[in-house]
C-alpha cells in the first residue's frame, strides 16, 4: 500500500529543515546543496547509487559529520550554532546504523538501558521496563541477556532499533539498515521497520530495498552526486520519474 | 661453607632466607604499585591525547589541546627513549633523593622506586591505552553518541571498557617487565631482590649459587603473575552462557544457553 499524502509546505510542523547543506571532505564535495524538510509522521526514503552522498547526508543530520555549509533546523532552531544542545538533539533524532553498532561490552538489555539512564536520567527500574517493552516489540525480548556476539545480524539490528526506540526519538534515521545482513535476515528487520511505520514513527531511510521504499514511503528522494535530483511520491519515482537520471537509475535496478 | 653446588645453595638459603624474602617483598611491592600508578598516569595521558578537536571549537581550546599534546608526547618519547637505569640516576640525584631525605633509608628507596617505575611505566601505558582506545571500532563511539551520550559518557561506558579488555595482556606484560626491570634500581640502593642478592653474594663471594636462587625467585614471581593475569583475562571475556526468556507475558519460560549446549544445538546461535 503506498501512502500518497505529500505534506504541504507548512513549515510549522516540520521536525527537520535542511537548508543548502554542504559537506566537503578535503577537495571532495560529497554533498553539494541539499534542502529538504521532514514532517511529522512522514516516511522519507533516500535512494541513489553508492557515492551519491546518502549516508553522508544522514550522518550530517545526526552531526556525526560536521556540515561544511548550510544549516540544519530542528523544530525551527539551528542545531549547528549551539554545541551544548547536541546531545539532547541526538537523543531525539535516533540513528540506526548499517553495522548495528550495538555496544559489544553490554547485553542486549544493557544496550537499551544505558542511554535512558545516562541521557534521559531515568531510574534503572523505569529504563529496564521501557527496554523490555521495546525489545518485546521488535521480538528480541527473549535475547535480553545475550551479548551482541552471541546473536545474529538480524537480531543485532532489531536490538539496535529497540535501543533507539527506548530514547523515544521524534524521528529515526536509518542508514542502510539491511545492507550488512544475510538475505534471509533482511525480512525480519524490514518487518520491524514496517511496524514502526504503522505506528506513525517519522523515519528517514537510506535504503537499497526498493520494494520496501516503494511500499512504505510517503516520499522518495533520489540523490545523485551530492544533490537531490528528484523528490516525489513513490509511485511517481518508481513508475514515471520526471528526470532522466532518475529514470536511468530506476531502470538499472528494476 | 659446603663446596658442592647444591650444598652451597642450601647453605646460602639457610643463612640469607630473610634477605631474599625481604628483597622479594620489596620487588613485588614496587613493581605492583609502580604498575598501578603507571597505569593511572598512562590512562590520563591517553584520554587527554584522544580528545577530538572539532573545527568549530574555540581557538583557545584548539591551542591548549595542541600544547598539551606536545607536552604529553614529549614525555612519552623521552621516557620510552632512555633506559630506566639512567632515568633512575637522573631523577634520584636530580632532586628526588633530597625531596625524600626525611624518610628512613628503606622507605626512601621504596618511595623512590615507586615514583621512578610509575613515571617510566606511565609512558608505555599511555601508548598501550591509546592504542586500545583507537582499536575499538569507531562505530561503538558513534552508536553511543547517536543516542545522545556525551563524548565522556561514551568513552567511559562503551569504548574504554572494551579497550581495557583488549589491552589486558599488554598491561599484564608491563607488570611482568617491571618485576624484572625493578632490579636496575639497585643503582640507587633500593633494597629489592637484586640488591639483596648482591649483598648476600658479596659476603661469601658465591655469586653463582646466590644468583641461581635469585633467578629462580624471579621466575616463580613472573610465572605466577602471568598465570593469575590469564585467569583475569578469561574472566573479562564475559560469560559464555545466557538465558533465553519466554515472552514478556509468559516470562517464566526460559532456555539457558551455554557453550556446551550450543555445540549440541549445532551452531544455531552465532
């Protein structure tokens, strides 16, 4: 089922506004000029070939990379000027990584608890209760006591999603969440993500899973060499893209 | 004085056992304490040297970080680049002896030894710990930052515990090296095992017998310490087993997974 409600440009309910973003590594201009907004309840998929700057864009939004130009607004406020609020901003903008990045020195449960206690100041009891609830939701409650090295890639990614959910983020950034998984494990992670979409979670997803992008996205963004080439409903992007580059990309992967 | 080798050894032992015992005790005390303080020095140096600098940081912070890092790397280079026996002479006669002149001779020697070993070990530890920190997958730090932890929280809760586990063998190695290398401190009259042996050997001019005993003691010390460190390392690996819980609504159901049952199940759990 595709969801066709494209948000009108009513910036009052935009969670994120990205304005003329630029990221340069030395002489290499990875993100040239990107402007976009993410609205509450939206699921935005970012597609494009490798090296288009998709992951870098997400990493800039989470400030894991320092943008070299432009601005990022969170509820209308710039997050680049105020370094002190970076941590609380990051807690509200969750990130799920391609390599999971579960803390290897902690059990699955501890992974979900530590951030709640250190960042949100929750008590252990409260944090564990929240953690168990979200672990149950992603089907990982059974493995709460396991260490990351004892579980499979798909299980790790589901635990990582639970860890992010525990922080009650307003938006979750997914950086190719299934790219490091064996094919038979991709499905279990996608179905967890699908359930998040149903729950109304705002999501920004960099993905190569075109079927998934087409099915759940409210908007699909096609990126090419550091810019947004085209942004439209999944139906338009996948069946009748307006730009030549988009068409070439879509035909190369379908 | 018996003329056979073993006769000589048992004669020396019966006469000087308390000397050997005291020397061994002092060797253990100064090398263990020196290693612990050296670790703390190294820890501070390594943490300071791994502070990231952002382009957006204030110029004052950038300048002070750069200055600090120059001082710290000079310390590391100098103390790793000169022998401890020379460092001992320079530090001891360059002021440490005067500074400790209020102490009784034995304690003065112990204090001086601990200070010198700590400073020397600190330089090695700094690099070991820094290596440990940078060898942890950067994704661990990113994962921690991404859920809103500060750099410090991420370092102490996520990165550092993993770094320590990885460098445990090197830390243990430093301790073993210190047990042996504290012998050079006999040049500033620290009453450790080598110093005591020299006095014992001088009395009857039986160097071979005495230092045979000394070698055996050193070996027992280092061998025992190495075994103990192995056990600690294995403990730090974390448990092999874990319990699979039933669903939250029916949490009484559970399966306990151990390394043995894993092999029975046949690698179903990675």
